[in-house]
C-alpha cells in the first residue's frame, strides 16, 4: 500500500483539485448572472488543462502512483458527468435520455475494465474513445460559451419555449429544428439584427444538437468497445471471473 509521502505529489494534487472544483463549477452554473457563467467556463478550462498536465508531470518526474492511476480517470468522469447532469437541470433542450446513455456508456467501460483486470488482461481501446472525448468536451465548451453570451432572462425564455412546445405535443427535436429554421430565416433576412437576439436564437437549438451528436458518438464508442472486447463478455470468461473465483 502506498504511503502519504508517495501519494502527496503535484500531479496527484492537480487531480484532487479537479475533483474539488466540481461543486464550485456546478454552483456557478446554477446562477443567472453572466459573471458566474464566465467563472464556470474558466474553471472548466483550468480543470481540462490540469487533466493534460497532471499525467505529463507524473511521467516526466517519475511520480506515477496507483492512487493517481485510480483517481485520474475517475476525476474526468466526475467532471464530464457533473457538467451534463447540471445542464439537464438548468437547460430544457438537454434531455434525460441523452445524459442516461452517456452515464451508461461510462459504467459499461468501467465494468469492462474490471472484467479485464480480473481476467489478467488489458482492455483494448479504440480511436472512437478519443473521438467521443473530443465531442463531449466540445459540447460542454460550446454550451458554456453560449451561457456566457446570453442573460439568465433569455435562458429562462428558451426554457419556457421548450416547455410550451412540449405542452403543445411537440418533441424536443421538433422544437430545436423549428428554432434552427427560425435562425436561418433571421440570418437571411435583410432586417437589422441585435447581437442579443442572434445569440438567443443560436442558444435555442445549438446545445440540443450538440448534445444529440455527442450522445450518438458516445453510444457508438460504447458499442465499439463491446465489439473490440467481446471475448471479455463471453460466458466462459464471466463464469471464470465471478463464479469460479467465488467458489474457490
């Protein structure tokens, strides 16, 4: 077991700070003032940077620890899932099934990693995993930027628009498509447009489609992991990992 002197290094400290930053990030997102949205964006950007830096420093300074290997991917999951769950509560265009599928994919990969470790092998990664991460980070950054560009009052107006649309029997997809068409008509119009109206129109459909594409890529990534590591899920392997070990 690693002692505190081994664990207490700068790379691990950066990872811990990334976890501790999550409550402050969530609190800022729930506030209506744009200053808090800017703070949330900066905090997320710094957390993302530490995700790159901590691993690099750990390798460069030869300070890789089991604690760091365990906490680093966990901190990433906390940050990303924390973002999406918060978006779900504060922005109506984000749907429950999107966040559920994203969380389910992460739980699946965690389960596969556990099976791989118990089987004495390693989980085979795929390029889709990197693509998934790029889409998730991109979607989060786009939504955070949009929150910085529109006021809390306009965010509430967009939420009411979706709530009224659903009450009228429209799906979230139909509402987002209608808003996208409205934005296209606004841009093609020769009338003078205020920047706040343009940003509000963008915010009424871009977060939805950003999350939609991100969810699709995330699901494809999960299916790709299953296909690549299908032997881990074979009946004989699962029996050896669970039943035989328990019996012995």
